[in-house]
C-alpha cells in the first residue's frame, strides 16, 4: 500500500469499505492517469461533471483570470459579482419561459434543498412526490425524496409526507393531488440504471401537475449540458418544469449548483420571511467563470449534437451476446448484462483494459457509459473494442 493511500484511508472520511483506491496523478481529455503512468478511459466523467473533458484550456484560463480578480467577497446575493450575473443571463437565454431567474448553490443536493423549500413556500402545501429508485442527493431533504428505502432507513426520521410513485407508470399519476406541493423527477433516471421515460409520460405528468396546482421540479443534475444529445433533456421531452435543478457540469469541473424558476416563484424567498434561502459560497465567482467557459465551449463545439452522434457509434459497435439492452440518450447510457455477477467480472476486467467504470446505486445488472462529450470517433472505436474484450472475460 502506498503512503498516500494509507493516509487517504486514515484521514479522509470514507463512503464505502471498498473505495476504488486508484491514486490519480493527472487528467487530460477523456483520460485519468495514475502514479505509475497507467491511463484509463474515464467512463463516468465524475458522474456527468467533466462534460468538456479534463484539463480544458478554456475553463482553466477562465479560472485563472477570475482568481486574479477576486475569489470570495460576500455571502450570496449581497453584492453584484459579474461572473454570477453573466452566467445567469447566459443560462436564462438558453431556457424557455417562464424559467427566468437563477439561484446559485454549491452542489446538486443543495440546489434540490432550495427547490423543495421554494415549492413548499409557494404552494403552502406539504406533500412531496418522488419516484422509486430516484436519486437527488444525500442531505436530509434530498435524502427524503430519494426513492430507495435501503439508503434512507438508517437516517430516519426524515421529511414527512413524501409519496413514492413508480417511474413510467401513468396510472400512478392519479396519486398526485391538491395536497401535493411538488413532484421531483429525474427526466432520465440515473442511478436506477439509465431509465428513459416512455413516450408521452412526462407530458402526462406535466398535465397532472397543472390539474392539481402542483409544481413540477426537473432534476437535470446529470442530464444537463449536452449529456443526452440536447443542451437540456427538457428540450427533447418538450416539457417545461416549474423549477429546474442543475449541477455537475454546470461548474465546468468546479463546485456549483443552481435551481431556476420564474421571477414570481423566486420572489417568494425574499419575504415572509426575508432571506428565505441563503448560502455562503453558492455561486462562487471562480465556479461561475469556469461554468460560463464550459457552457461556451459546449455551444461552440456543438457537443450536444456530437453526443448523439457518438451514442449512435457506440450502439453500432457494441454487439455482444453478454449485452441484453442498451438504454439511454446521448452519452448517458446504461448497458444491461445478464447478472450482478457478470457486472462484477466486467468491472474487474475493465481495469486491465484501461477503463474506469462504477456501479449504479440502484441497478446491479448494468454498467454506465458516460465519457466526456469531447470523445473522438477514434476513441469511441478504441473504447468499444476494449469493452468487448472485457465482456469476453465476463461471460
């Protein structure tokens, strides 16, 4: 065991007894490099953080430039900071009405907390509706609307009045009522193994929310910023939520989250009480500068369109008897295998093939394919060949 790994296990709070444990030396493009110089394809992108690739020069230059101007100045919302203002303007110009104002946070789970508070404040209702095997973060409120009891039970009591529906079951939508403050949904479920909504399902959900006066929250933390083949998945779904939650790629590799709503809704946080939602570091100017640079890079390079093209390449190349199904949209894919045992064997073989994968939280028979959106045609072909070799070893 290296000294660094020993210190890692000794001094850092752990999330599991079996961390991946690879000591990263540096990262570039679609690759992570360890201390021995071995390089690995990054098939997770930090769970959809590194959409523009590792070491993106535009992002690094934006970070450097802003760092020289100023770092932290004042608690969020107290003074005008140009990186926040300009990034919010850019986001709103890309989103449909009535998504008009941005509230920046530090992370996805914090943005979810803000969105849930806003929904309850605006409606005066208490019930929250979520979906089985959904994931929205690990803080108390976000954990309350997680759709998997095994990850929640040790931390109860959590928020009361949470109702869990079955994703893609239109009959369940009748359980949304005039008691429901908000429905929070990942338009594509991530940790459930990349579950895509059936045609018309999100439209039916939107209609039921309108019937009952319920706010609809889209959690696009993983699906945003070109990952699914459009800048935001709501464009493909042709459904506009009342509140949109963003994070992960929002910061271009820096910590940043946001919830976005109409000006009327967002104003609810300014009175009764005032300062209805606060954050010290949310919308940090360096994170906003990095996010703006990443967004511009995505738009200039048309990475959303290219994500769809690369997805089709993967699907054309990944033919193997071990593959039962490929789910997803763009470069947000889940490959279903026959069993958990086969997934375990594949993940071990993938390291020898120079690939880093990880498990889904709530789906043990699938593997995640979500590389940086900058992946080239040649890298797709090379990566596909490596995946097929690892699958040969998993049978």
